[in-house]
């Protein structure tokens, strides 16, 4: 809501949310986003895991944020009916299904955005040495970041 109310997303092509326990390389993301141009009036967002959008890093085009702002309540109503009350999911699954299934925002699959322990990472993923990846998660302690 703050992103929408602030309105700064309107002067940028992309809006990125990153969790504080995520190691993030913004310069790498720029390269990845060239593969995902704005493809529809409803926008595009990046699905970062084969199991669905994971919350450590979420990437939305300007039009996707606009579509979310205009359709958020439609999604809340839709899934409250479907789940017979609030669904027992996290925010990441809600926004993934809302944008993709209800608001028809283009879902661009890119499994090289996030290397995370909950998304079948390769051995040694937590060394952050794979330069093709944009973000690594989670690192909950200072020693984990070293």
C-alpha cells in the first residue's frame, strides 16, 4: 500500500521488494529484466521459483503494480469466497495467484533470479558464488552473511 500511495513506482520501469535476510545483487537483476519486457497492458512480474513466487525477492513492472493497485480488492474478495474466509497462505502465494490467475498479469518464469533453500537450490548455493543468480536466501545471522 505504501508503494502505491507514494507513487514513485510510476517513474520507474520496475519495482523490487527484497527481504532483509536476502543477499541481493541489483546489477545482475538489470541484466535479467532485459529478458522480460512489459508484454501486456496488465504488466509482468517475475516468478522466481518452480513452486511459485517466493517472497525474498519480488519483481513487478510498473503496469503490474498499477494492475495490483486497481484489482487488489477483487483478489481479496475472490479468494475469501474460494477459501470460505481468509486463505491460510503467505503474502507471496497470495500476490502470485492474484496477479496471475485473477488479474491476468503476465507471469514470467525465471528460476535464475533466486537461489533459496526452499526452492531446490544446487549444492553450495549459500556461498553466493553463482554469478548468474540475482539473490540468495536466507541468511538469518551475521555469520551466515560471511
